[in-house]
C-alpha cells in the first residue's frame, strides 16, 4: 500500500517537473536552427550539446521563458549548476516561477550558507513536494539557528504517513549534527518512533552515532550485520577505523547544508528506478553541488549518466572523488568501465592498472583488472591479475569462486584445457552447483570427448538450477546431439529456441538436431532463420553449405578434413 502511494506521488511530481509544450519560436533563422539542434541533443541526453545550442537560442530570443527552462534542465544534466543558476535568476526576475527554478536557486543559496529562501513555506502540496520542501525547510530553519522550529517542521512532515520514516531519519541526523547523539540514537534504533528501515547510509550514520556514545561493540555488530548483505566501501572503512582504535569523529551530516544535500540524495534514491533518469539526475546533481564529497551522490550521478550513454560526463563525475575517499576504488572502477564503453579501451586498462598499484592489497581491484584485460584480449596479463586477486583473498575464501571461473575462461581461450578444468573445479568447490560453471565445464568436457557421463550430469544439474537460461538449455540439447542421442536432443533444443528466439547459434543447433531425426524441411527452415539473425561469417558460410548440400554432406567433408563435428566451432 505504501509503495503504491509513493509511486503515485512520484508520478505527480514528474508531471509537475515535465517541461511544457515546445516553445513557439520566431521565424528568424537565428532561433530555429539552434532550438531544433538543442531539442535533438536533449532527446539523445547529450547535455553538453544541448546546453551549447540552448545558449545560442536564448541569445536569439532572450525573453523566451520556455527556452530558459529547457536550458536550465540541460545545464543541470551537464553539471553546470552555476550556469543554470544564472538563467534561473533571469527567469525569476522576468516573473517566471516553477519547481526547477526554485530547486536551482535554493541549492545555490544553501551552498553559499544562506537559508532564507529555503526556510519559507512552500504552497506545493502534490506528489513528493511536501517531503522535499518540508525536509529542506526544516534543515534551513536549523541553519538559521532555530532548532525548536526545525524540530516542529520535521514533526509536521512526519504527520504524512508516507513520509514519516524519512522525516524521523532526518530528525535524527539533525540532532546528531548539533551533538545530541543520545537523541539521534533513540530515533535510529527505533526506540522513539518505532523501527526504521535504514539504507547503507543510514547504517553508516547510526554506527557513527554509536561510536560517539562509546558503544564501539554495538557499532561493529551493526556494521557486520549490514556487510553480510554485500560490499560497502564506506562501511568497510568505518569498520576498519573502529577496530583500529582510532578516535572517530562524527562527520556524516554535520550542518544544515549537508542536511539539505542528504534530502536531495534521499529523494534521488526514491526516484531512481521509478522515474525517468533525467528527473533523478536533477536532484542528485543538486546534492553533489552542495556537498561535492558526497560519494554516494557522485556514484549515482555517474551511473545514471553511464546508463544514458553520456560516457564523457560519467567519466568526469567518477573522477571527482579524491583518492582518500573510501569509495574511490568504486569510482575508479566505474570510470574504467565508462571509458571502455566509450571505446577508450587502453585508457580503461591504464586506470585499473594504476589502481592496482595504488591499492595493491585490494583483491577486487586485481580481479576487476583481470576482467578488463580479458575483455581486451590481454590474456597472460589477465591470468596474472586473477592470480594476484586469489593470493590476496587466501585459500578458502568463498568469493574466490568467481575469480577461478573467470581465470578458467581465459585459460580455455588459450587452449590450456587442463588449467581450465582445474579452475572450474575449484570454483565448484566454493560454489557447488553454480549453473554457469557447470554449463561451461560440462560443455567443454563434451567438446574434448572426455568424461561424457559426468559432463551430461553437470549440464542436467545446471538446467535444474537455471531452467530459464536459454544458453544452458541449448548446451543440454547439444550434448545429447554430440552423444548421438538425437531424439533426446529435440525437446531441450526447442526449449532453447523458445528462450532465445533470435539467437543464430541456437537456431542453427536446432536445425542440425532436426536434420538428424529426419525432419529435413524443418531443419532448413531453422538454418534460414539462423542466417536472418546475422551470425559470424564463418558460421554463416557453414549454414549456407548445409542449405545447399545438407548436413550429412557437410559433416562428411569435415570428417575427411579432420574437423570436429559441431555446428558452430
């Protein structure tokens, strides 16, 4: 029920943020060209180009408020918050007002330590506006030194059922920012308002609060329980500092500016996955502008831009985190991936190589470097990187299964089949019945014509573990084919085509199976389908030969030439 209400409020907020109809531009050549170019760039999420052309359009028609509004959005996407503020100021001076203009001007004021704008009550009552405006107003009142009024403002937001947990959380942060750690703990622990479901950042805040209360063991228990669910650079760093005995200063949210940034970030987290990425970007960019060291905001900004294929902007965002930040490793890994996606593969390897030297003791850095070296066909170097990652983790570390699996794939690529089998079996020791490992190893054993019964068992187990994987189901059908059990191959191969209807290899395999059971017309139909899905040229040539002469003739030619009898080697 609450989720549905939140989604409804998200929808209302998105309607209020949606840009108005396209501005009616003058017939002059000076406006039409830049405007159309800006719109096209906006559709492609190319914020740098969009900003460039919106500036030109505004120069041609400086009083056009709708042009200014669109320019503000593009500038926020680009990360030029100061440029957006210049246009927002002109927009407001001309008598215009909307939520985006208020958002930008409030952000600039708060970043400069001024809270007068944000402390005003907002008339907006729809969507998530009461949450956003209510919490930022409460923090602004605190920034003005009005703690009692700020507490009342938090309580007012908490009266809205959907927003109560957000308000209690920020109330706790506000208390901690003024040194009332007992009050903050009472809220975060659930003692005062009932249990709160805390995010990773909320757990970090609570652990810091507990540390200030000299409750180190409780803080460590909290962190250990959270880290069971996955890696967090911030929580790992906090845990290490607590264990070292180093005095821990509370630095999570220490003033009203950081509080407003946290509101924007929390709203971004709520919207992420529920709203269009360009809308999420508006708020997370604001959080990042107020608090440039907000690592979670930086990573979210970069990841959104990466998903929008704005790799240059994503790379710039990742690069803003300093080396001393606990999340620096994640940011550099993200930057490397963005560079790779931008077809700057050598630069990507360089970033990870440098990271492997500066953070030599971090296993994840070496395994990620191994992945990138593997993707760029630097196989010997990839194996060395994976081996170093395994050495750092030590024998028996359950996380090693993925590293053994990845290293085994590279060894198979190098025709080191003994080494490949060793690594895959080590992976299975650490992660028994993992379908991908079982599938890869079982398929490889069949291709080598060894341990066929074991290989078939592996693939059958893999199918049970992952019944909706088309590739694994294809492997089962293909193993039956290779074993000469053609009738048994039909059902799994047909299922594989259902799961992967446009995969050329799978369709080709089904054609071969049909041929072997005497269904020659259906075989030809599947081969033609396979060709229509643009297989690799060598595979396409072989399929054309089968269509021209039949599978039997092709296999005879291959046998005479000493080739293996697979459909697609």
